[in-house]
C-alpha cells in the first residue's frame, strides 16, 4: 500500500467530527475519479478498490468505480481476485445491473482447481447471488460438496444456506447435503451444516426427527472433549456448536415424546455435576447452561430434567452479575410455563430482583412473578405489582401492570373484600388505563352478590361503599374510579346510614359534578344517575 493510502486511513482516524470526515472523503472521491482515468491505474487498481471501499463504507457512493471492482475479480492473481470480489460484494447487490458481468466469473472460479479461488467465489456468491441468479450457479455449488478441501465444503454449505432463504424452490434437491454434513470428517463442515439444518428443523420438525440420535451422538462427543482443542473457548468444548445443537434438539423434541426421550440423557449430562467445573462458571459456560435449560422447557417434559433446570437457574439469579440475573429470570419464566411448582422455591430470590436498579431486569421480573402467581402467593405478588404501578412514570408499563393485576385479582382473589380493595387500588393508581369491562365486572359482583346470603352480601356492599366514600374526595381522581364509586354510592348509600349521613354523600357527588372537565363524558352521567337514585333518601331532589 502507498503512503498516500496510509495517510488517508490515519486522517480518517484522527477526525474530530463528522463534518471533518466528510470533507476528507469528498476530496478522496474527487481524487479517485481522476486517478482511475490515468494510464497506470491498472497497476494500482487493488489499492484504488480498497480506497473506494473506505469511501463507500463511510457513506459516500463511488458508482464510477464499481465496474473496476468487477473487472478486478476476473484477474488471475489470487489476492487481486479476492479484493475484487470483496469490493463487488460491498458495492453491488442482487439487483445490480453489473451482476450479470460477475456471474460468468463466479461460474469459472467455482470450477477452478485452486481451492482458494473456489472459496473466494463461494463467499462472493452468498452476498451477490439473488433469486434470479441462483439457477446459474447452483450446479457448480453442488459439484463442490464433494471437494477434498474442508474449507470449500464449508463455504459450499454456507452458500446453500443463503440460497435456501433467497430462493428455496431452486435448491430443494440439495437439502440432503445438510444431513450428510453431520457425518463429515471435518468438524467445521459439520458445524456449518447445522445452521441450515436448524432452519429446516424449525420449519418441519417431524421430517427431521430421525436425526435426533446423530445429533445426540455429536453433542456427546463435544462435551466429552473428543473434538480438537482448537474448538475450545475458555476451556469449554466447542460452546457455540453445543448451543446450535441444543437449539436444533429443542425444535425436534417439541411435542414429540419419542424424540425427546432420546435426548434426555445427553441433556442431563450437560447440566449434571460435571457442569460445576471452572469452564461452566465462565460467561460462555452460563450461555450453554441457559440454552440447555431452554431446550428442557421446550421438549416433552421430564420431571427430573425440569428439577435440574430449575436448580441451575438459581445459579443465575443469585449471581452478582446483572446480566446473569436477567437470563436467570428469563430461564425461570420458561420453566414456569411448563410447571410452576419448580419455580416456587425461588420466589424470594425473584422478588429480590425487583429491588435492582436496572429497569429491564425489574420488568422481566414482573413478568415472571405474573406467571408464578397462584392462590397461595397472589396477595404478595399483587402487593408488589401494585407498588410498581404507583411508582413507575412509564405509561406503557402502567398499562401492562394494570392488566396483570386485574387478571390475577379476578383469577386468584382469596376473598371478595380483598378483590374490591385491590380493584380500588388499581382504579386509584392506574386511573383510566383500567379496561371498562373490568369495572363492569366489579359492579356486577356487587349487584348480583357473591353469595345467596343477603346479610353477607350487604356487608360486602357496605364495605365497598365506605371505601369509595373515602377514595372519591382525593384530588385528581380518575374517571374510572368516579364511575364505579358513584354507581356504588348511588346503589348502596342507604347501607351507610346512620353512621354516614346521606347528605354528606350527596355533597361529595355534587362537588365531583362541579368539575370543569372529564376525560370520559359518561362520567358526568354516572354522577347524575347516582344523585337521582339518592334523591328519595333525602326527601328532595339533589341540588
């Protein structure tokens, strides 16, 4: 590379502002336009292509140089050819008019005896070949699946994976290549094949359920350190390969008891005592365990595995690392969806996560608490949710909390009085975010009575009326609370006598009616109807 190119790179790195950077790049574009027309340009074309790539990546198109990149990919010198392919991959896309000039070069290089030329062509094909041009190269790609060089076979699988998403109908007869890659003698080829196999397994798990024994065997080889040490990361054997295998097993074992039973043992091995070694105490080790927990929750449930998954999850939640606590809450949420009983003993740990200053962790924890709730812990959980409802300024979080609290209160309420108290808190703190159907459900409960005993029902109605008489005078009372409260007082004010004079209730409703503005115009209707119902109790129409 010339000194001029080094100076350009240094100048870009030293820029203090975007304006300064743009000024340098604009001058460079003008310079390149001139230099490309000089007689000796071909001898310096590799450097010019690299300089054009800098300009393009920094947001300044160099359309005048695209054809030179295409021409450079046709050269016979390998490093020049690779530079041409790299520049073309950056400059062009599948709809570019210049792509037709590149297809012939790709076809020729895919038939080359030089494996590095074949690899360069395959790398470019994954970026440049679109749905219209896949048929032009697919035959050559199929031919190199049997190539002696592992790098070529790996690149071919990566290209096929790309074609599968671009034009699936053009590569339907090549799908078995992903299956065959599982038996390839080179682990890198097998690993590349797993990416395509994962997409196929997600789309049609039944068709690939027969691969479970092979996948289980590969995973066992990995965790037993039978792959070359080059694949280790922080003493963890091929962690990304493990994660991909676990993802595929999760798809194949979902709602399939036979396939799930074939993978129980290897999943147990991943989470077993050997998982307590130093490798699994690293971040990547936690990533493998987390993926294994998610796999256990997706396949056909097995009690022992679920118990082990819950136990491993506690290691995340008790960690000092906030990110680990987050994925611990996420993992426990998945376990709860399968069987809430396995998460019950971690309830206190989960509640402690609510005290974390990280907003995303607290929100994730609130979602988990919602899923963990049952009739035994509903009061504790709803109390925490209500606290956050009053504490958060986030409108969207408020709406979400209101929905969660009302759902739990209607489903698990230990008593009718608790239900009314909880709903009043939601009306007070959540305001008009409460759905109108929720308010109607509360009014229906009071009107119909929860029991067949009128005395007991009237006690509940009196409790509700007294609570609204206390809540309604508060400033900034929401329209929804006024609607429910005025209806209740209009219906059951007589139950409050003689301890609370009807005149005091009428005065309260009249003061609310004098408000200058209501968000919901029906609120004034509720107040007028309530006053009309109470008029006979005071012997005259309300003022």
